[in-house]
C-alpha cells in the first residue's frame, strides 16, 4: 500500500492519525493546529472558565495522543473519538471535584468600531452574551455538554451520541429540554 503524498494540511484527520501512529511528528503538529484551540475552548467552558485548568486539560489530552496513538482506531471518525476522550476527562474531573462546574462562556468579545454599521448590535452583544452565559451555566452538566457540543463545536446528533455514549434520542431530548430551560430563563430576564 502506497502512502499518500498529499501535504499534511490537505489530509483528513484520520489520515493524520495513521501517520501519527507511524511516528510522524508533522502529522501530530497538524492535528494540534486543527484541534488545540477548539479543545481549549471546550475545556474552558465545561470546567468553570478556568484558563489554567483548560490549558492543562488540553495539554493532557494531546499528551495522551502522543503517548498512546494506537488507542485510536483509524476506522473511526477522529473528531468524534477525540471529543469523547475529552468528555471522559471532564466527567472524571466532575467526579474528582464532587461538584458541578461554573458558567459557560459561549463566544469571545467582538470589538466594535464607530464606523461599523452594526454598532448598536455590538453594543448590546456583551449584555446578551452575559445573559446567555448565565443561563447556560444553570443547565445540568449533561444538558450543558450536549448544548456546547452542538452549538459551540457544530457536531451533529450522531457524533454527540457517540461522544457521550448514549442513544441519539437521548441527545435530542437533552438538547430540547436544555433549550427549553434556556428559553424560559432568557424570557424571564427580558420581561
């Protein structure tokens, strides 16, 4: 079987993991570029907005990838597998802490300029974001997890189901009830 000659930046995640399993450092670097920021944000939002903890968890996850690349089955979708490992790390941390994490930041600040035609929307955005963050923080960990995987990471129901290890119907239910709770909380604030 001939190895692919495409540059790493053009390869699928699964192809990169196959190269990582063969000891190719450049393939690992490409995966880190693709997933480092996403996983940091995921850990940050799930672990109480603690930047040091989020950074430590992201680094630990990549260390696991370096130490045991053979743990990945190249027949699976990499992103689903990687987020499942991250979700398990979070669950273990919840157990260790014996409590639920704090609120969740959904987006980064967007700088507004005086010449921006959407200035008023940008002025209101931090206030709206604060209400949403507070409301998301009140969700149970299982509802918050599916909410963030769906709306922050853009994963589909099937991928989320695989990551958290429950049926697709359960994921849909958690999304539905989580969104209902968010809707109720935001309505009460806006009245």
